[in-house]
């Protein structure tokens, strides 16, 4: 467990899920430079055909583990509480709450890190194995914006 670039312990799955709720839909793990959000069980059948196995492990447990780094030019992407999406402040890329791309100049959805969940419920994020985000057009959850956006979503 050596901080970013290695395996980062993120805590118990139940604590993380509570943290997502307390964070208004978003849980930040600074040491992993990652966001964790809810991945809805209803969307899993679609996700199974799209995401690699090492990413599905966490999704099957109800969480998406998402790199904070925008796949456009690398800015840290903040959450948008009103839309319940992510909105990059640098050039306006927008992503759903599970980091699937909706608008802006980014070339794909937000990148991911594999996570493992032990029998005791301890979540560990492997920040040394970034997995590129899903292609433009992938929208496994169909989540519409739940309020006003925090960025324009336009091209720069
Ligand atoms: Fe995020 Fe450009 S770095 S949209």
C-alpha cells in the first residue's frame, strides 16, 4: 500500500456507500485520486458487455471507481451536485455519474481503476493499472442530468 501509483485502501464497502450518500452522490478518495459513485444494479447486464472484468468487480458490488483525471487534457474533474454528473471545468466535458461521456471535447469516458473487495468488505483500489474509459456513446445507465449543469459542455 504505497499511495497513488500502487494499491490504495479505500475502506469498507459499506462505509464507502454511506460516504457516497453523505457526499450527495459522490465519494472522493484523495490518495487514489479517484471518485466513487453508485453503479446501479439494473444497468449491470449492459455493463457486462462493455467493461473489462477487473472493472466489473466493483460495479457488481454497486460502485464505480473512477479516475479524477479528465481524459481530455488531464484536469481534475469535479462532481456537479445539481446535475449529478461530472463536469470538467477546463473545457466543459460532461460525464454521467458513472463517468460515461455525454458532451465536450473528451475522447472517451472517464478512466477507471480496478478495485478488489475482500471477504471482510475492504475495498482496495489499484491505481497502478489505469483502464481507459469507455468509448463515446457508451451510456450504460441512461442517467439524464438531474438538474442544471456546472459546465457548458461545449467545445473550447
Ligand atoms: Fe477536461 Fe479538457 S481537460 S475537458
